C-alpha cells in the first residue's frame, strides 16, 4: 500500500487532468490545491492499480474521483454511490452495483452462481447464503475482467453496508491475477484515516485530500 501525504515534485504538473475542459477550470483554486495528487492517482489507475481518495466533508472527494476515473475509457466500469440510508440495508450496495450488469454479462457465469447474481440484480438477496454471494460476485468480476479491465468505482465508501463490504473484502483478496480495479472515495473525520482500505485490491494508492484554505492560490 502506498499513501501519498506530500506532493512529489517529480510528477509532471503541466499535464491536463480529465475533466479539465478549459484553462479557466484548470486554474481553479480547488484544482490547484490537488492537481499533483490527482494526476498521480490517475496514472496509478492507468497502470493497473487501485486508488482510494479520502478527506473530510467539503473537500471535494466526488469531483476528485470523477477526474481520476474519467480516462478509464478502455475499462468496463461499474459505479455506485451508496447513501447513509444504505449503510444499514443488507446488500444494498451490491444490489445497486449489480443492477447495471447486463443479462449478457451475467450469462458469463453459469449454474447456481448465475441464479444468485440474477437475484442480486432484482434486489432479492435476503435469503441467499453469504458464501454463495461472495463466490458468485467473484466469478462475475473475474469473468468481466477476462475481456477488458474491470473498474469498480465507489463514491462514499463509508456507506457501503457491511454485508456488501464483506463481499468486496473477499473479492479484493482474490483477483490479483486478473485486471480488477477499484477507485473509491471515503469520508473521514478531520485528521482521520480511511477505515475501508481492505475493500480495495492491491496495489492500492491511498491519497489524502486536504481542505483548500482561503489563501491557497
């Protein structure tokens, strides 16, 4: 795991990040305070790693996550942003994430595991054994990653319900031989550290986003 706490002067800072559509946007004070770290995170993802951005309320994690993942045009992207209401709903995150998987993609998994995934897409996982869910999601991720890299994007990682988090932890430790990546943003208390790093596969780049002060140029 690599934690970025200070800017590395060797990283090119003149490159335009995805989402910077004009010089005015690129010189915005918010972006000026983060440009180097976001560029590093973007390049890390492009090289096949995973990235976790974290910071307190108002730091701009969602916008930063959008910029970092905007160039993943060659990947199959699954994205879901859980809410605080989802945190106590069993498998809420997983149901939302898998709802975007097409029937043809689900067909890459056969037998009972295909049935579990279909139940997840319908939001009917209440009676499914946790072990069956873990293995079915692992089979799907591995199947999707065989044709092109799979990028799972999770905004507000802190609101992923524990049942879904258990599945992500299981999967993340078993995909080191296929191109499955996670890019996530996690809300933490001021001066706090992210608590859900285990939900992302290795190699993981952890990037702290500091609040931009009123004097930042």
